[in-house]
């Protein structure tokens, strides 16, 4: 089927309403490709430039597959910087405007850990974090990844450039094997393809050449 609007994507009414409030009229090319694949449980290794709408591409299917009654982290997004954590969390918050039962928490270093621990205790469904601080919470047992069914490595090439590979691999060892793994990156160099081979299951390679918003 050709997808021309968000209503062709089998999304729930609260998400469709939020998208409409956000002024998103139609899915971007990466969203058209990625959302149906992710809703069907497929892994993706996606290459697309900045500004092509990758956040919503993985955020929407993750939200739709979240169980609000399960008070545990079910979606884990790893990204390289505090600024990105905040930006991604803000996009989730807009998408969740009519789903106040789902809680999102950005977790990054340089911010007091106590507040993060308090929030985690109150119940977080979707966690967006930088690798170092996520590992810190795992070590303190203030974050459990045993209910995570979707892991996203966002800006994967940048994370590897910053030396996060060992942290990422360590974090992935705490996530159940029965999960979906998504990699988004501006480029797909060899180390990323290695991570893809090691941690993804039969991934669909999705490439968007140019920014076409
Ligand atoms: P990327 O992660 O690929 O760099 P983002 O997910 O940050 O891109 O999206 C870039 C901008 O485009 C954001 O401001 C986002 O809210 C907006 N955007 C995303 N999808 C759409 C859409 N379908 N229609 C209009 N704007 C969109
Ligand atoms: Mg992005």
C-alpha cells in the first residue's frame, strides 16, 4: 500500500491527534518506511541525514507498543549528548500529549542523579539517555532493563566517534534478547555494521538519500 498520510499507518487516535496538533501533515520519507516496519516488529538500520524526522520514526511505534499498566522501562533510546536527550524527550512529550499515562525521562550526566532516581522510582516507560549515565544507573540498580522491548541507537556514528562503543555493548547485554533493535545514523561505517550484525536480528536497511521534509 502507498502511504500518503499518518492515517494510513494504523496509529491510535491519541497519537494521530498529537501529530495533528504538532502540525505534522504527512510522514517524512523515513517515517513512511520505518513506521510500518517497526510496528511489525522488524529491526532497522537506517541511514538518513539530520532533519529527516528520525525521532518520530522510532518514537511513534515505540509508544504504540508500550504497555502503560506495566510500570517499567520498555523503550530505551541511547544518544550521544545531553542536548539530544533533551530534544528527543521534548519530541516524545509532544507526541504523548494525549497519553499522559506514559512517562518519559531523559537521563544524562552532569545532572544530579538523585532527581533521576526519584523519577525512575515513580515509574518511567521510556528512557532516553547518554550511555555513561545509563550504565551508572544500571550499576546502582536504580534502572532495570529487563522489560525493554525496543532499543534505539540514535546518532550511532556520533556515539562511536565519542568512544561509547564499550558502554553501548555493555548496556545491550542487560536488555533481553527478545527485543527490537533500531540503529539510526547519518553514516553507516564498518563499526556500525558490525554492531548491527552482532546485536540486530535480520535488520532491514533503510536509506534516505536527501533531506525531503
Ligand atoms: P532527525 O532526527 O532526522 O535529525 P528530527 O526527528 O529531529 O530529525 O526532526 C527534525 C524536525 O522536523 C523536528 O523539528 C521535527 O519535529 C520535525 N518533523 C518530524 N517529522 C515531521 C513531519 N512528518 N512533518 C513535519 N515536521 C516534522
Ligand atoms: Mg535525530
